[in-house]
């Protein structure tokens, strides 16, 4: 298979929207296959942020002057864009954070304060460290139990084992990735929500990868919390999103204290602002939020369904090409997966593979991908990882596969 199928949309024309893709690396065309770590930025995002700093910058919410009001309107307008992207019930359910990590930590602290010490949090073996460590910290702080649902040999969540872990009714929160950053596995989010709710638990989905590759409808899924990050969605770093049902945000205590999250302050006591501002202490990432809004406009104009179909074709092509490379093993064979492929090559460390690919202008990731427990689950110490974006082409995947063939011959 050397090209996208006739049913797969061709988005190669979008490459012109990304200035960095015209760069050369060591005299070779830049082949960027590391979007799962951080995606490249289209010119519209770069321009929106630059325009804001040149022509429209002021602090938000506090100023009565024209520039502050204009910037505040642009900043708050992004809440509506995020709400539409996720099909949230209202803009008040959208909390801006610094990252997905920040959003998960917010929930671990604020919703974690509402959990009883005799309750548990349930995660899975395929979680990013950002969805492990905050719950360990909550366990150590509050005495809650941390349970781990296993992953099977295909790299799919063991739903039977998860149901058994929920059976005693003590799990207060299930926190699961919507798409693995290592395996590419897309978890059955709606089914997980059913299992969690039947056992009296709430569901948080880490959408850091999924929100980039496919449509997300938090109502249809039945989630209670959803997080994602801007920099993987073709937006800037320093901006993440927490969506939560309004009643939960109302019940949760603030995560941080300071300006903008207060209703009133005296030396005796303080009161809190209405949600979502109750969770947004201090000067926010103004320019980054506006950049995120431009990124959402960009992907919405393309269509998340179109993006999903495009990347499904790329993934199918990549699995076929990489599967033909002698000595290469793809980690994970999930039946529903996104554009993330981790692999090992016999006789070579992942770091050596990545270094040799870099000599040929190809950027991949190598290491544990912030998922050390998952590495141990599959009996490996590290992998190389190729990941795709809207600008990825089958020709780039062919370059990767052909170069891996040459590298393996060199190493052997």
C-alpha cells in the first residue's frame, strides 16, 4: 500500500500553512513525525498571537479601558470555541489551565478533597505520568487507595478487570486516557463511563491525544471531566483546558488562591468568584488562550471528522510499511487506534534509532514517553515513536520505513 485509499482525504495542501515544514535538516527535507509530543503551528496561530501582542494586548477582566475590554472579549470568546469543540453544555464549564497536567492536578486537588479516605481512584496501566503521579500524591495526602486496571497483550484496556475493580463500590473516580500516547489505543470512553457510573464513580478522560485526532462530544461520552492541551492541537504551549460538569465545579474548592478567583477579600475571610473563574487565579495566559482559539478555528474549518479519516489512512499505511521492516516490532495492536506508533528494532536501542533517523532529517521520539509502567508491562525499556498530524504525508512515512531498512542493515 503506497498511497492513501480513495476514501481517505488528502490534506497535503495544508503543509503550506506550517512555515517550519519548509525547513531542511542537515541538507535534507524536514520529516516531522513527533506530533504526539508537540504539534507544529500553522501561520494563523502564529499571526493571531503576534497580532495580539502588537495591536491588542492588555490584562483581562480588570481594566475599564478600551484595550483591556477588547482583549478580554477575545480571551473570553475562546471559551465558547472550546465549549463548541467538546459539545459542552455551557462556556462556564471551561476552565483554562497551563496544560493537561495542570488540569489533572486541579481535579486531583479540588475534587480529591471531596473524596473520603476510604474511597479509591482507578487508573490504567497505559497512563501518562501526568495521570499517575497526581493520584499518588492524593493517595499519600488523603489516604485514598489507588487501583490500576490492566492492559491486555493487544494494548487494549481489560474492561472485565476494570469492572471487577469497580465492583465493591469504593471507587470515587476513574481517570483514564482517551488515547494512549504510546500505543495509539483509543479507549471505549462511553463504555467506561457506563461502568464507572454504574459503580457510583465519576469519569475523567485525559484527552491530550484524542482531542487532536478525532471529534470529542463530552455529552455523548457521558464523561464528568475532560482535559486536553493546546500545544498538541496546533496551538501554543502554556495553555490547557479542563472541562467539568457545572455542578462539580460549583462543589469543588479552589485549586490556587490569588487575584481574579475571588469575590471579595478581607483579612478575616475571602469569597470566591463564580465558576469557571474560581479556578483561574492570577493573570492568565492571555496570548496563549487567543492562540488556542485560532488553532481551534483552524481544525474546525478542516473538520475533526476529516482529520480523523486522514490520520486513519496514514496509520494504516504506516502499519503496513513498518510491518515489512525486518526486525521491527510495533508495540500494541489495538483494533481502534490513532496516529501514534511505537516500535522497537532488534539489536538497536531506541535512542540510537532516533539519532540515526535524525541524521536523515526525520524527527521521531525515543524513550519511555512518560509511561514507564506501560514499558514494564510490555517488558521493554524504551521505544521509538512515530506520530502523525494533519500535515503528515504517506511519502514521509515511506521515507521513515526506507530509512529504517537502511539503518537496520547498517546496525546488523
